[in-house]
C-alpha cells in the first residue's frame, strides 16, 4: 500500500468506528447532527473539496459532484425530517472504500506490468585501466566493448566478442527456454545473462536498442484509445448531466403534480428518491473498469511476448477473421536444407560430396545448403576446371571426372535425360562422368509449430488462412497442404503481395479484421496496408517494431493465435463490464425512482458494481493458460 492509501484506510476505519459509536449516543436534534458531521467530514472532506473545485473550474458534472449533492441532501433530510444521518455517512464511507480498492487494484496491475516489463538496464559495465566501471547505458558509444556478468541484464544490443553463456529471454519473448550464445552471435538488450561472463561489442546506441524500443512501445500504448474507451468517455460526458437533470425533475415534478391534484406534495420523500437516484447514477464502474481492462490486457499480452501498440489494435485483433501469412521466415525457417536424394545409385555421403565439390565456388543459398549438408571442409585440390552456365548450373572437373550440377535444362544441354521430380522444392540434378546420377531435393524447412499454429487459429474462430509467397506453384501448394492453409498465392514479388492484400481486403466480411503476419524485415508495405500488421520474430528488429501494429518478440507462429485469444478475452471482459454496469444501474435507477430502492441499495449500485467490475477487469492480466 502507498502512503496515500494507508492514510485513506485510517480515515475509513476512524469514520466507521465513529458511526458505530454514534448509534448508541442518546442525543437528538442539532447536537446529534453536529456529532454526525465529524465522521462525515473525516471521510468526505476531499470529495467536497474536489466537487467545489469542479464547480469553480466549470467542470461540474463528475462523480464528486454527484456524491457531494447526494450526501449533503441526505444530511439535510435527516436534520429537517427523519433525524437519521447514518445513510449519508455510509454512502460516503462505502464510496471511499470503493475508491481505495480501485486505487489499490490499478496500482497492483501497474506493478505487475512493470515487473513483467522489468527489462530496463540500470547500468553498463566497461573496462577502464583493468577495472570494471559502471556507467549509464546512454553514455556507451557504438562499437564499445561492454562486460555482462552472470545475473546481469544485457544493456545494449551487440555481438558477442568472447565468452559463452545462456540467456534468459522470457521478459522479451514470454518463453522460459534459455538461448545459448557464443562468440559471433548477436544479442539484444533486455535479456538476462545466466551463466558465463560475456564481452559484447555494441552495435547500437542505447536509445536505439531493442529494450528502449520495447519500453517506448509499451509506455505509449495507452495513448491509442479503442472505440470502446472513446465511447465510454463520450457516454460519461453526456450521461452525468442528464442524470442530474433527471434527479432534479424527480425531486420537483411529482410534488408539483400532487399539489395540482390536491394531494400532499411529500417533498422529503421525492427529494430522498432524487438523491438515491444520484448515488445510483455515478458512472465510476464504467469510467474506471473499461480503460483498466485494456491496460491489463496489453500488460498480459506483454507478459506472453506479444506487444500491442494500443487498445485500438487489441480491439482490432479480437475481430480477426482472415490471417494472411508471408511464407518465408514466418511459416518456414527461411533457411534451405537438403531434404532428400532421389534416383541415385550412390550413397548419400558420396552424392553430397560430389555436389559440395561442384558448388564450392558458388555463393548461392542453394549451393550453401549443399555444402552445409555435406558438413566437411571442401578439398579444393580435387577441383579442376569450373564452367558455370548462367541460369542452369555448373560443370566441374573433380578427380579427373566431369561432374555437372544444375537444373534439367543443364542436363539436356549435356545430352543427358533427367528424371523429373514430383517433390516440392528446388531440384539439383547431378551427372557424373556423362551419366545421370540422380537429383537432390532442397527445400525451405517448415517450422515445427507451423501446422499447429494454423490449427490453433481455426480453433480460435479465424475464418480464413492465406499464404503469400514468391515460390513456384508446386512448392507453395505442398507447404499449404502440409500446414492446412485454406488459400495460397504463389510467384509473388513484394509489390504483388500488396496488391493481393488489397484484393483480400475487398473480399473480407464487414466488421472483420484482416491481419497480415510477416517477419517484419521485407514486409513493411504489406504490414502497413493490412487492417492489422503483425510482425513475428521481432526481437532485435527495428523495422518490425516500427512497421507493425502488433509485435511478436519471437518467431513462433503459435503466438499469433495466442495474441488473438488474449484480445478476445480482453474484449469479452470489456463487454461483460459494460453490460453488467449498465444493467444493474438501469434496474436500480428504476427502483430508486419508484421509491423501492433506498440509499443502501444505491451504495451497492455504485460502489459494489465498481468493485466487481474492477476485479473482473484485472482478469485480463492473466493469460498464461490461454
């Protein structure tokens, strides 16, 4: 509890104790009234002060004004008619209890989120004269070497110069599995060094590092309001003056009608009903709980490694009906691997050895994947004459034999008939000594969780999944079939992807969101064009954090469905609070106007509903089981 909250708790306890004591005081009239003003003043002086300031500042219609008018009116009725003052003090007491609870709950949720995002480094270690000196991360220049000891946070993005360790990336990604690093590996700020001492050469200034970008994103998320929040703000602006006018009409009109009908006006009864009406009508539950729901939802998403740039994007995410994926780097690893060898009489080892020797001089990714599959140093002394045939492949002399590696056109150019392959991927045909030796199938490897990610999206209620790729039709169709994707568009250049998203936007259902998921590096135009841009694997990627509306800090496609489920849970809580608060208040307003509800029920309709709505809102913070 904060100092301010402790002070309020003392005031509440003191006022409650005095209320109980005054029930047993044998006094009446003015003396009793004056005694009841003591607990009323203790518990309500700040509300009266705020109401008066609001009147002076011409911002009259707020919850402080409603509470002040209602409780002062109840005191007046007690003095002039009933002699009963406990209702007036009780209304103020329970209102302050509700305010204390709300303050504590909001503070707790803020602390939870701060702990979840506790990635801001306090210092960086640099070596000076053989000693480690702690400096402000802002003072470290690009290219400096910093030392990170076990248990410390990496303060600035960089590359490991020396040392090996495991990094805890959970504050950024939401994943508990450590990441091993060694010299040459890139590391990002915000991770915690778990074991060895690391020397890191910085590649960015602190202000441009991942930790700064992420913190800036989270801290500014509350400035982007959702439609629900904007609705509540507009609603409260008009609602409060309307209920004040309604209460005034309820206090004056029925007695006047009764006078016209020659009946007793019963002014006290109708003023009491009007004051009850005012207490019931206070819009605190909505004004507090709706922004808190979004705040908690964004915080819970951050805990899971999903950074949402504003509650408007959280609202859009909950309405996702179509998810469009870029293939490479999103659903697949983005690295080419040898997946099979067909129609070869040679063993796999020998086939890969000849292919690696043939491709020894090429920098093409396909050649690199063959050399990686071979996995041994290439003996260049075995390689003689090399003839590269542009667009087709290479013909190389190896150990005095002619070896050709390339596509089917190369084989036919050499007078060799290749055996066509029906597998999806890039096919490298091999010929050794003028004879066909088989072919190697190379493919971009599908991520282990990709198929489950698509299935999870469908379980989450996503109507359509689409894949966009620059690959050929057969490779694209095979990946789509393996993953269970509904539609696939192949042979697309980056500009074509924007056009395709434009087409899909025209086809989507009204009220639905079309989300595009990319790796955030080459997809900025498409991320910007979709209703919602989701960048995946963005830890360390400035482009992703800038271009996307939602940022997934690791490259697990399962996070997309998790993000949607988090958003839908949050929006469900928002709807529950709106319906519950308006429903209870509506019923109690009618009961108050009819004289059935008294001040005690009014207190529940205000404070009770607010407490329940705040408790419900905090549920949005807990997303681990989604």
